[in-house]
């Protein structure tokens, strides 16, 4: 069979990483991040590891020193004209991580609250029906603290699908991997036997699940890893930007409405991107597979 040497990275599905991102309008300060750090006990069963990430701030006084009007004679700095410099360390992010380690060396899952966003990364993805309820539960722990007096501006869902070709790269026929006449790929890519990438993004105005703008990025890379193994990487990102800011307690219901909608959008994009054989391989439209 033409695709016997093509292996989805996770066996019965190809999702290497799934990410969920919540963005807000006003950056968090140290006090709020300390409060987030205080939520560790509520997250301990999923994220027993907690790390604080510091950021450095530097203050520079650019006021010019006083110079003597007499040529060749350097005067002493006048009052208030001296230069001062200093730096300080502040809490910039709080990272919660699972204890399990994957063969790649990555931890299974992380939740990081930065000053501008919250990023949940799942490196041990199984099924949507299993993973999403866990993610929304974790967000339900941190967002009430983060969004007190702040507005959510966007929610993003990203899937990174990876396929490894375990044979001579010259034998990889991309017409067997990608759907014919895929709207997201340039026509010349189908016959290439060399490395290439195609990064494509587009925006759409929507009124459901909320009024706003959805940005889709379809980034495809055909690359070599480990020196010789050919790999096909498909990173699809879907960002819901809210036309009307979502405040405080309204964030979780808004995310619960957006996530399944973006997940269905991801599946629709993959159906246009992948060949029927590859879709069957990962159970894209069946009862098995990572994106169901």
C-alpha cells in the first residue's frame, strides 16, 4: 500500500500537541499573579509542579550631564543631572505542570498564566471528549481570579498534527497524503520530493458563537527530523477574537460555546486538507481518533 510507511505520531491519531489560549485586555500585575500562585492546591491533582517565572525590568536615566562652557574643561554634573541605572526582578508568569514525562522529554500537560494570557498545552492528547472537560475545569479555577475586573478579548484553539514517514523520502507521494485540489495548498507542492512549507492565514467575520472575527492559520511543513526521517507537520490555529469584550464571569460560558465550534472548524479544515486514506488512518470522521 502507498501509505504503509506513514505513521501518525500518536498511533491512532496524529495530534502531537493541543493548545488552548485565553487572552485579556489589561496585563496582570504581580499581586494578581501571586493570587494565581495561591491556587496551586486547587490544581494539585492535575498539576503537582509549580514554577514562578521572573522578568527583569531595567530603569535608565537618560538625562544629559552638565558640561562646562569652557572648551576642554569637563564640568561636574549639575543637580539632578546624574545618570542612574538599576534593575529589578518581578513575577512575570506562573507555570503549573503535570508530573508525567513523555518519551520526548516533555511533560504531559502545562497551564501557564502570563501577564497577557493563559496557555494550556496538552502533549498527551487522547480524545476531545476526554480532554476538553478537563481543560475547561482548569480554566474555571484560574479565570475568576485573572478576569476580576478584566475583559477577555480572544480564545484560541490549536492542534499540531504530525505524521512520520518511515521509509525512503523519495517514495513519499504527497498526492496520497493531501486531498486533491486542497484550497489551502499551492498546486506545485503535490509533486515535490524535497522539503517545503506552506503557511496560510485568513480571517472571517462571524456572529456565532459570538460576534467577532475568526483567524485561521493553516501551516504545513514537510521537513526532515533526526537527520533523515521525513515528517509532515500540520499546525492549525483558530483564534476567536470577540467584537464585544467578555467580562468576568461571562468568560467561561463564552469559552464553552467557542471551543466546540472551533473544534468543529478544525475538523472541517482537516477534511479539506487530508486525503481520504489519511482521514481513515486517524479516524477523523469515525468513532475513533484524536480529534473526535
